[in-house]
């Protein structure tokens, strides 16, 4: 009987360890996140990609990094701030970014306009870098 209890406790310990090591895994069970991301630069055609998280996929070239950024802010695009020391020029070639889809079962929609693509990347990191 004590061996069965020991095995049960070990299994519970492993499950807790996995939940700690994989943020959001328990909350996101069965809730795939899919977001369509679009970038439009002045006088250019719009570029779009699909980003899937939980599990990571889609045609975003940096899907893993983009999903990680969204996990850090729990899908709240307004809280994105990947600012790093950047050497962006102050040229004005406006770029618009848009995200539309769902994050763990909740609808998300986001729009941002930046002075140029460098400024957009400084604000959003890998998310709109495609």
C-alpha cells in the first residue's frame, strides 16, 4: 500500500513540476491561439502571416519568439513593449500593424501605427517582424 501512495505522490509531483515549467499550460489546455498579423508600409502591399500558439505554428517566420512575447503579456497586445536600445532613424515612412484572432479562446484585435518599420520592431519585437 505504501508503494502505491509513493507512486501517486511522485506522479503528482511530476505534474506540478510540468505545470511550473510550462507557463500557461494548464490554463491553455485545449485552447489554441490563432492570430492573423498584417503589416502595411506606405506605398507597399500589405504582408500577412498566421501565428498559432499552444502549440506553436503557422507561417510566421519567428513563430516561437512571437508566441513567447504574447505569453509574457497573456495575449494583451496593449502591454507589448519589446523596446530595446535601438538605433532607429527618425525618417517618416509610416507603417501600420494589425492583429486579429483569438488568444486562448478570447477574441483579440490590435492596431498600431509607427513612424517606420524599425520603430515598429522596437515596440513589438518579433511579433510583426516578417
